[in-house]
C-alpha cells in the first residue's frame, strides 16, 4: 500500500503507467490539502504555541530552540501517540 499526496510527479502519466503495471500495488491518494491527515502538522502546531513570544539574539538562536523543543517532544511518547490519534487513521494494517 502506498499513500500519496497530489504532488505533480505522483499523478503524472509516467507514474500512472508505473502503478498500472503493478497490480499488487494499492495506491491511496490523499486530498490536495489535508493537514488533518498529517500528524506532522499537529507537531508543528503544538510547537508553534511555544514560539509565539520568543525573542532571539541572533540568527542561529531559532534553529537551536526548535531543535531543543522537538527533542522534548521525543521524550514524551504520549504526545506523539496523540498527534497520530488525532488524524483518525489506523496505525495497524487491516486484516483481509
């Protein structure tokens, strides 16, 4: 199974031919804009709340702060589980 967005290379004639030549491949196309189906959008939304009133000293500060705050999320698996759960998508493959 392959989930794809509507990037122009994903819907090109060459890609349609490639998919058609592989009957075993099941392609699911996501809508053109579907942030509610993308758990990364939840991560950034959560992350941006803590950056709203941020005052930085230099150009390198934002990168360091973002890295540190993303690292915090990594140590809270309940957060990443929630981001995935909010999509409503099943994480386990459906049995035939």
